[in-house]
C-alpha cells in the first residue's frame, strides 16, 4: 500500500488581526432580533481591514446567511449561541428547499472557532425511515464552503443541523478539530462532516451524532477527494459512521481513518462505489465499533460494494484497501463484494475481532444501498445471506490474517455460521482464522471457500 504523509500549516489571518465585536455593530443577542445585518456588517468590516476576528460575546444571535471573505475568523465565545433562522427569506442564494447559515466561495484563510454553539433548529423527527410522512419544505445546513483554501473549524459545538452540517466542496487544506456535532439521530440527511472533492483534509477529535452519515467523503463532481486523515473521533450514526460515497464521480485516494470509536451505527465503515471512479490507497486502523441493534435496518459493521447506480453508469474500481486492528461487536456479518467485471484488488484484513452475542437473522437480509439507484441484481442479497460473519466476494489478491469470531453459545445454537466465506477469490493468503466455538465434524466449517483459486491457507 502506498504510504503518504500530510503536512501543512494553517494559520487563519484572523487569529492575529484586529477584533470586531458584533454588539458594536448593533447585534442584540436576544434571539428575537434578527442579528444577521449586524453580524454581516462586522464580517465585512473585518475583511475591509485586511482580516481579523469577528467576536460573538455571550448571548443568543438569530441569523440567516452569513458570508465570509478572505482572512476572516468568526469566534463564538463560551455562552454564545448562533441560531439559524427558520425563515427562508433570511437566506441568500438559496434553492427552493435548502439554505446555509455560513457560506464562503473562492476565498482563503477563514475560520470558525471558539467554545460557543451553533444551533440549526432542526430538532424534530421526520422522514420515511421513521414513519413521519412529510419532510420540511425548507431545510438549513450549517456551513457550505466552496472552492476555498486554508480553512479551520475548531472547538465549536453544533446542534440540530437540518441538513449536511459541515459541507466543504472542492476545498483544500481543511482542519476540523475538536468539533462536537449533536444532530437528531432520527432526522434524515443531517450528515456530520462532508468533504466533497476536497484535498488535504484533517479531521481530528470530533464527537458526532448524526441522523445520517457522520463523516462521509464524497465526489459529487468529477474532482478527486484525496489526502485525507480522520483520527480520534467518536461517532454515532443512523446510517454509516465512516463512509466513502455513494456519490463517486471523482477518485478517492490516499485516505486514512484511525483511532476512532463508533457506537450504535448500522454501518460502521462503508465504501459505496456507484458512479465509476476509483477508490485506492485507503486504510482503516485501530477502530472500535459497535453496531446498532435496530431491527428495521440493514446491519453491516464493515461494508464494501461496487455497483452501477444506473444501467449506463461506468463501473468503478477499488484497490489497495486495508483494515487493521478493528474490534467489532455485532450480530451481522462484514460484507465485502466487488463485481465480477471489477473485482476488489489488494484487500488486506489484519487483526480483526468480532464479538457476537445476539445474532441477526440473515434470511431476508440485503446489502445496504446507501443512496439512490435504479439498478437491481442478485448481488443485493446473494452474499448478504451467506451463513457467515465475513462474506467476501469477487476479490483479487486477498490478505486475511489473525481474524477471530467469538460467538456466544446461544447465538451459535440459533444460527450456525462460518467465520469466513469466500466466493470468487483469486490469489492471496488466509492465515490464523479462529471461530469460537471451533470446527465440529458435520457442521459448517470455520472457513468456507467456493470458486476460489490460488489462495494459500498455511
């Protein structure tokens, strides 16, 4: 696997420039007055002065769209809350159904910092997954930065975003550190952090609860998402905690996820390739993962899938993917499947442990879809329903070492399953696979391989 090192220095100019208190520009901080004009005036004055810091002292500030210029830092003091207005008229450049609170385009050296809070006011449950029939007519995401460079978001708390919380689109040199996101777990589309076709991204020490994906790398346009490190985060998702895709029109490469803790998530780690790009040189290391126990969701602690979103879509490729030192608690199987036309290449699974206490029923299980599509095929259920806890299919050059599946006796008595099942695996090594309980004559084997060749089992 290709190794890479990301080193960059991001020093927002605002941290060393003049200070602008929004109250001196007329902000009231009473949550009744629309403070948008006053805060924007402070941001504009800061930019005109060549950069600096716009400060929100303790108080409750109601606002619509706030636009950043280069060199500007917005600092929320402890005790300050910036409330997103629910009035569509308070948002600039909005679509018919959505708007954004903090926006920037083609600027550099910008930051959002401090010990304060941003509240998107999207607190209620909704969406077809939760039985409420109608979504809001207008939703607000917290941040959309487009084609910007040298961005810092640090230490702030975000609550109740009504759409993607932090969306970075075609940006470079991004640092998100120590950010807490607490969205409604039952509110759809409230992603945590979405680097979309971005480069040189570092996300560290974040705590996220989201009603959709927590940290999700995307490429909604044919631009790559590359050189990304995500580390030391705690995540709880109603969909996928760590995810690549499903939008995959540009390549994903040179990406690491490390030292993260995942709780109560149907899919802990998900790679969804639907739009014909490449995912390569990606590593997940030192991850602790506990799956959701929801009975109405497809549960996959680790999921990888290549498919065509539409019949005319290109077929993508996955290569050089590593999972190492992963601890899982789940009743469902790891599901990794390439396509017969595009097998996954150079896949490494090393030192993975799966603890099974309450097994899930696979009789009607299908793979998670993770996004819109118009295609269907037998792979939707073929491997998802195999009686195994590691279902691996259509792979070239597999390294699987030191894998342990520990199944509680009552769970094994209810659903007898192999530790590992392989289908259409060509080349590689499988070494030191343990299932507890072990092999029993006349029962399912620990390792079940069919239509595989050139695989060494020392």
